[in-house]
């Protein structure tokens, strides 16, 4: 729909009109609900639904409601819903005066077999008794059955008005005459209560004039047979930005086309589908969930006959299971003064500072503030904090907790570790990372070797892995044997394998280094490991060779394991 408005004829360019456009479209959503154990649901009660999970379409939350024993008439209440789902819904009807009640049921009888609920039947009986009582006070006492019923209704209406059955059938409880102007039977069936005309009194012959003369008699008869299963969809909630909400005199509503399908599980294509067509118009559903008179559900009370549903040949009930499919086409509009979306509230801008825990702990270590013991390394004192150090290393915790001199004097002497290496290790204990000056390419091989040994000694696995990876990337002819010895002594399994492969490919050159003599003295068993590595197929020495037949990078580049080597199997969890 387009509209053109030219409300300013004096504008500089009157040939160009103002324009606006309203777009109407649909948002389609689907949901499938499977009910297993149908036979156990029979007898659950009239108006008791089996609910699906919640699902969201167009910013609204919906739920499917299947009623195995049927659903009460809509005239009993303006809106039916299960209290567990919607939170507020007793079956509240609108208050009616006695005159309105009687006139309403007279019209129903005149129209034929009109639906009637149990509550409506009770209202009719109460209205009948009330009208007769008013007539008696006005000087027109009821006669015959009318008088008897007026006296008996107070105690029997709530039970369904059984005492009126005889009056409707032609008998009088007190033996008096009847003379009713409005007669009938209120009959209970699968769809509630109905006015049934007695013989000789058909539709069109019964009515009440505006002044409502003496009212006749009703009777109630129950029929326990449940003929239909009902299927509904209910609007039960919404998200922060619901779509398609229309503001009308009836309140906030949404409009949609609903399609319900009972699936033929025998795959014969005989599904049952019910829903509105486009030419019939969309269904209005109220968004006012807290209003007991609001209509917030839609569906079919006579969706399928129970006899058809339970027929084995129909295919709808297979292995005691039924399958329901639902499709909704939610009508949404955009454009126009009444469809203008609410402006979005800007989100608050909160600047979150970068984490500085490691930096602050590094400053704490550097200042020594609050320290409660001291490390003594090569004559250098390094203040530290017992709680931090003990929580990071089980070895430090054991040293601090024992009853030896270290624990009593609050000084712990560290041997066989260089002071610079221990200072870096202590920084790592506080911050979980290396100082910037020795990180990455700034870490020298010698320092990495010292840190690897210290990390293994004090059980700092992350630091050991960092050093191991760095040494794998820097193996060369000069340091290969020394690094191999270090890896063997400090549980660096991957580094040991890597060095053995390197030495096996460059054995003659490595044997001429001083590191090789050091290795033979410290770890003589490594000679056998080197021979085993030499005996292996060169293609199988490295998992990263991938059968290419090419020599590894260090062999091509003059005996150096460069940082371009891609076969180092390390992964650090950040």
C-alpha cells in the first residue's frame, strides 16, 4: 500500500510528492510435537492439555496444547489455559444478570441445538429459580413444578439440577401443573452441555419476550462419552522485541494464520490439516496474558474424532504414539505512523580495563612488600610470599611446611641453580609468564637450559614445556649433545626424541663437540639410544616427514634446527 501526500503546495519543488509505504508480510515458524503413550492419557479429564515445549516465532513464545478428553466450550470462559503454563487462569466467565442469562438460552433454543457449558446450565437453573422467586414477591407465585423447582434449586443446582429432569420430561416433583413457556433438556456430551428440545417443541417455537414472563424448566443429563480430541496453540510469553503486535481498541494483539496437522504415520499421505486460508483472514490472539477474559489461544475443539484417531487403520496412532505438526504465519507490518518501532535504547558503554593481575604480582615480587620469607641463591637474597610460592609449586610448599631449619629461620637456600635463572623462575611463579626481556627470541639457549632444569626440579610443568619447545627450535651441532643430556635428565620426552633424531642425522659432526664428551660421561646409556636412532629408516624418524623422502631442514641448512621447522609437536594452552 502506498500513499502520496502533498501538504505543502508552496514548497520549492512541488512536483516531488512526499511518499510513505506500509509493508505487510508474514514470519513463518514450525514446530513438531510427538506424544508417546497416548493410551495412558485417556481419562485425564475434560480441558486437561498435554503441552509441548515452548517455541519462539517472531519474538513470541508459543505452546501446543493437545486435549485427549476434549476441551470445554468457549462460552464457559473467554479464555482457557492451563494454570501451569499461563499462571492465572481459572475458568472465569462474564457476570450475567438473570434476565440476560435466560434471554441468551432462549435464543440458543430458538436457534436449535446450541452448545452450552455446565456452568451455563447451572446459571440457567439459578436464573430460573431467581426469576420465579421475583415473581412470587411481585404477587405472582409460581405454580406447580415451577414452585417446586424454585425451592429445590438452591440445594441441587450445584450438583447439576437433577431435580429438574422430571419437570422437563413432563412430570412435576410436587404433583402440580407445569405450564412452562421455555422447556428443554440440558444434555452433557463430548462438547459440553446442549439444549435439547422435547418432542413437540422444536426450534423457532420457543422464545422469551423482552419482559421475560414466567420461566419454565430445565433438566441436565450427562453423557460420559468423549467423542473428540481438541488441539490448540497458546501465546504464553514474549521476548524483549516481539514482532507483529498491533495496538487496537481490544488491547494489544497479534494476528496469525495457524495450521495444525495430525500426521499419518503409515506414510499413506492421509494427514489431517486444519487452519485458516488467506481469504478468511488472520486470527487475532491477545497479548494480555493476565486478563482472564482475553483470548490468547486458538484451535479446534473438534479436531479429530477419538474413534478415528484410535482406529488402527487410520495411521494416526502408531506404537501408541501420535505426531502433531504446527505451522504459524505471523502477520507483521512495517512503515506508517502506527507501526513505527520503538527506538532502541543505546547500550551503556563500559570500558573494561585489561587484566593486570600478572603485572601487579610482578610489582609485588619486585618491591618485596609483605614478604614473609627469603630465598638465598648464590649469596643473593630474594624476598617472597609464602602463600603465593606454596600454591604454585608442591616442592616449595614442602620446603616451607617442614620443621627443618629452612622453615624455622624463614630462609630457604637454593643450590645448583644460577641466581639469574632462579630470579626468572620466581617471576614466572608470580605471573605465569617469562619477563619480556627473556621471552620469545630473546631467550638464550643457555638460559633456556638452566630454566628447563630448574622447572623440572621445582615441578613447574608449564615453564618446562616453554623451555622444551624453545630448545627444540634451536638445536644445532654445537648444543645437540648437551641439550640431549639435559632432556634425558629432566623428563623432557619430546626434546629427547628430537635431539636423538638430529644427532643420528649429524652423528659425525656432533661427536667432535665437547658436548658429546659431556653426554657420554653424564648419560652413557644415551650412546645406545643414538645407535637405535641411527638404525631407523630416515623416513620414520620424524612424524612430520610425511614420506616425502626429503632431508630435514637442519640437514639442508648446515646442521641447524631452525625456527622454520614445522615438526615440533608442542602446543601450549594459553
